[in-house]
C-alpha cells in the first residue's frame, strides 16, 4: 500500500493535486462513479422530462429547473449500459459544465442513485488505466480506491464534450 | 467616489492602458452616451446652425470626453476632443460660422472617437492593443476650419456666454468627478466642483455633468438634454433586466398553479380565494411593470437614421428632409435592436431608388426637397412602423419585366399588385440599372423581410406611381411572450404560436388524398394543402393515426400554407419563450421551450422549420 501511494504521488504530482477534493458519488449499475462536488448544483428526484426530437438517444429531453429550461442526459445510455426503469431512487444531478460550444451551462444527469460525499486525498487517486479500444477513457479523471472499492472519477465537462454538444445542436 | 478615483489615478499614471478595467469601462460607456447625444445635437445644428444650445451641448460632450481621456492618458482621444472643442469654442463666441463643412468634421471626429471606444472595448475583452489610425490628418482638417473667416455673427445669448466661462479654462481636468479633490490646484476648478456638487445634490441626477448643464441654462433639462432620460433614472445591466422579466413570467405561472390547485378548491375557503385573487392582481401588475422596464422609445432608432439620411442624400446629390412621428412609441429593447438593420435598408432604398433627382422632381412639379417619413404607432396590440417617401413610387412594369427575366414569374402570369410589390423582397432582386455603393445589389430588401419575419412581424408595401412608396412593418409588442395554442400529440404537449395559425379543423375522410401513396394532402376551402404529421416529425406515438380523427392546424409560413396534424387542442396560453440551452438551439421545427401551466416544459414549434422539412422529403 505504502509504495503505491508514493508512486502515485511522485509520478504526476500536479495533476493529482488538482484532482484531490470533495466528490459526490453515485451508482450506475454495479459501478460507483464520482463527480467533483463543486460542479454539482443540486440533486433532485426524477421528474417528468419533455422529449426533444432529433437528439441522440441518451439526451432524454429538457426539464424545468425553477424557470430555466435545462437539458437532461441519461448517463446509463451515454456509457452504453442497458436502460432501466426509473425508480424512487433515480436521481437527476444538476451539474454546471463548461463546453466550448455553449460556454457555461447547467445540465441534468440521470443516475441510478446518489451515494455519499467523499473527501479524496491525492494519495487515493490513480490515473485511469489503459483499457485498449474497448472503453472510452476520455472523460475519466482517474480512479480512486476507498475502503477497497473503486470509484470512477468523471470529468463532467468532457462527458458532454464540445464535439457532442455541437452534434446535438446540428441535428 | 473621490477616494476611488484617487487610487485609480495612480495606476493610470503608471500604466495608462492597462489601468483599472472598470474605470476604462465606465469611460467607454459614458463616452458612448456622450457621442450619441453629440450626433443628435449635430443633426439639430445642421438644421439650425444658430442653435447655441446645441453648440453648448456638443461642447460639453467633447469636453467631458477630453477630460476623462486626459485622465486615462488616451492622448489621441484627448487631442481630437480638444481640437473639436476649440472649434466649438470659436463657434459659440461667434467667431466661426457653423457650416456643413464644420459639421462634417465634427461628425468625423465623433466617428473617430467611436472607433476608439470600439477598440478599447475589444481591448478590455481580448487584451489586444487598440489599432486606431493616427489622428493627425483629422486634427489638421479640424484646425483648418478655424482659419475660415466669419461672415455674420450667430446669436449667443449673454447669459449663456457668461456662465459658460468656467468651462473655457484650458484645464480638461476641471471636470470635477474625474480627479480627486486633493489634486485640484486651480481655484476655478475647485469652485466649479463645489458648484456642481451643490447642484447634483439638489437635482438628484446620477449623471455627473448634467448638473452643470442645468446650471448653465434653466431650460436645458427639456430639449437640450438629448439623453432624454428623466431626472430620476438609473442604469441597469440588461442581462439582469432580462432575467427579471423571465422570472416574473415564471412567477405569474407559479401563481396560477397555486390558484388552480385542486387541493385548495376543497371546502369553503372564501378568504383564501379572496387573498389568492389579490395575489393574482399584484402579480399581473408586477409583470406589466417588469415588461415596461424593458421597453424603450423607438425614437433612439429613428434618430440613428437621421444621420444615415444626411449622409446618403449628400452622396446621392439629393435634398431629403426626414420627418419623424411617434418617436415616443415604446418597443421591447430586443426588437429595437433587431430593427436597426432593416430600417437602414429601407431608408437606403427610399433615398437611392425611391426619390428622384432634384431636376427630375422639379420637372414633375414636385418640391425640390424630397421627404422621407418615419412613423411609429400602436395598432391593435401591434406596433406599426411606416417608412414613406414621396419619390417616384414602384414601377410595376419594371418589376414584372425583371422578375420574368430572372425566371421568377411565368411570362403569362398576371399577379396582383401586392404580389408584384412582394417580388422586390426576393433575394438578389433589384430594379436598379446600375450598382452604386449604396444599393442595387438586391440584397437589402431580402434582408429586411428576413429580419421582420424573425421578429414575428410582417411587411407590406403600398406604392403609387409618381407619389411615393410606403413600407408598412407590423411587429409584436414584445418578443418575450407569445400567445400560443397548447396542442397534444400522444403524451407530449407542444405550443403552436397563434400568429402563424390560419384556422383549425377536423377534416372529413374524403378531403384527404395521397400522392404516390405517400405525400398526403388535405382539401381545405377548395385548395389542396400538404399535410404534415407532427408525430412523424418528432417520432412520438400519437393517439390517432387517421387524419380525420385528429385535428388539423392550417398554418402559413413564408407565403405557403400547410396542415399540421395533431391529436387534440388542449388550450390557449401566454408563454415566456426560453432557449433550450446552448446544445439544443438549432433543432429543426423547435423554436424554444416554455413552462406550461403544470410546471412541465413544452416545446414551442417553429412552423417554418416544420414546413421546410416537409418540403424536402
């Protein structure tokens, strides 16, 4: 354990420092994901979503967030996981993202359920391993090991990357 | 204020352009305001060169800019303002006549300063150094004016000349607000500062230099104060205002949600009902007030045209008088902004094509000086703007001939008058025999129609040969709210803007026919209209598959009618238009979103887009 911490700390000190901080964790299927708490505006239960035509299937539509209309995406569909029925535990995490195409926008992300808020130290975080072609690691910040469990750290800006944001618009 | 500017002055001295961006921004804003009012006053002066009040107002504007620019070390700006000030000083002391050459130079200087403001703004945003040409030539040309001899004395009242004295002091820093008190070494400036402070407390005026104006001339408050702002007004960020209007709209909806909540209707609750209707009245009032805050008089836009008319008529060698009516008519700020371009094109069109040369006018027994009238007013919940000229009118035969040459019309077609006039809105259509740098490329009127349509308005033309042409532009009062019909398709609800709806009907089975087994048509009042199934466009499951079970909405967009098939009509609602957010802005057939009565989001349909997609397939 000790040696591994030292490795993570010395090889990428700057990047790891930036990644340390508070994270909100949530579940998708059997996997635990985490986003930086600073990016999260609020968490709400699932509500009725107005479908918008000509958008990719993972874009579920738009909702009314206290008078503002914001897009909502289903993270399961985005990550290629099977779609499931929404339950009482299904949540919409409203996150602030920065995309090159649209600037600062708020976006709702549907997840199976929200777990907890964790403080991750630099030593908890590792770089994303290379999975080869099978897994898109582009929007992962890294991996964290907490109490023997793996949390996948998401770069929420890249989840809806500039390219994809544009393609939603151009449809 | 004083303490603030003191600290700022230090940084400004150390590093002129990279000084406090906030201060620079204030400077830009204020200068822009001054420059706008200067232009206005110049045009007044152009009409009446002896108007000493206008001279004073222009002088004050340049003087303030000069003071502030000196303070910010913007030497070029200061020098130009200074030279203009010198000329104006001669003029107001009757040592120089205001000729159109003088006015031209001052307008040029004004444009030059405006350019500086634009560059400075860009610098604040991007950090790049302003690239404005040197002012030497301009200054030289202004100086040369001063050497012109005086022909006659223009009247300047003793009172004005007298009180204006302190301003003639060659210290630009004499502007009280631009320097901290501690640096005031000269007694005149000190005195002036006290005077203006006294005045500003009594006049409650937010503009630092207006108290001076009030002191100079008791009547200055009304006509000479070109900013037109009342004595008590504040500047508010437009984004804040838009947000306020937005949220008030939501408040109205939330209020109606509470009011119609089924839980509240239970039992005997007359007091609650009374209080709720009181709340409804208040929210209504608040909404109306909030909307009115975003309204600005169209006069500002008209006045911008005044400059254009002057320049264009000069260039074309025509004498044109501009008449403005209904300048006080109020419009949503966003509409006024969008209207600037089309108005410019229409005025250009009038001056370049509509109005004859002076000789031609005289030959036809008209007055040598032509007249362009801009008129605004309310009409049945809309704003009506008229742009008329008393020129030669549209030549129907010429338009027809050009249209046939270009293949826009069959050679045997005989369209109605209005249809002929509408041909000039066609992209690339021009009847001009020669292309000038003003018009003739056939771009203008096309742009006009596009803009007006974007504003959900319509444009018509009236024209009488030999007597002139009038463009009638009809616009909604505001862009923020539209009247919509809420329609349902399957589980989804959509909002159809009412302005685009011609009629609604339940068709009979035999009025529906198909072309090649696919393209569906509906016979409505004797004409065959294409049928667009909304559920197919948006891929939702409808409740009714057969057109004769569902509802057809006959709409018109871009001059073409079509039927939109929906399941049912749910109701009518005023909705606040919202953008769907950066990522979903350009969805064909969707104009935006709106919060419906139950708090859900409904999509507002863009009928033109739907129709276009329909045609393509």
